[in-house]
């Protein structure tokens, strides 16, 4: 893991420009001094069909994976995604899931050099879908 981290930080333009989630968590804990910290709920999505019902599709996971982290009073995941980025030299900003930099920021192992991801006019959506890993029995 250390070698992967070192490589990503060396070749990916986003790695040093933006805070990692661990850094953000540490900053929040320092600022709150462990007072009034909220619990984080992790929701593991298991709404895909069983392999026998739909061969060749993305099926129910065979391992526990974090699908999303969200805040909610009724424990229901949000319908829309609000993606925030934390630049080191500026205030936080929001980006759309359609932003071509969203994929390389989210999936750094698929885009190790920070190559632009899906864009409405690029046609890269098919490539991104084909590269998505899944477990098959």
C-alpha cells in the first residue's frame, strides 16, 4: 500500500493538490477537539440482482464494500450525490458527477495519472463501465 500511495502521489496531479479523507477527518477532530463529533453511518448497498436472475450484470457483492457515506436522519441514502473537494490552498468546492475530473479523483487506481474520465461528449462512459470490477462465481 505504501508503494501504491507513493506512486500515486508522484504521478497523479490531484494527489497533492487535494486533501485526502484521512487528513480531513484529522482536521475536523482537531477543530472540534473531540467534542460534539457526529457518528458516521456507512451504508452497504446490496440492491443488485442475484447472478441466477440476470447473468452478465453487476450482481450482489460477495464481500463487504463501502458504497457511500452520507448523513441522514432517517437512514435513507440520498437520491442525488453532492461531491465536495477540498483543495489545499482554497476553500471547499462542489463538483458535478459529470465533471470529467470526478472519475480520476474518485477512482485513482483506474486513472493513476489523473487522466480525464467520463464527459458527456467523450464517449468514455462505456470504457468506465467495462473497467468496473465485479465478482463472478
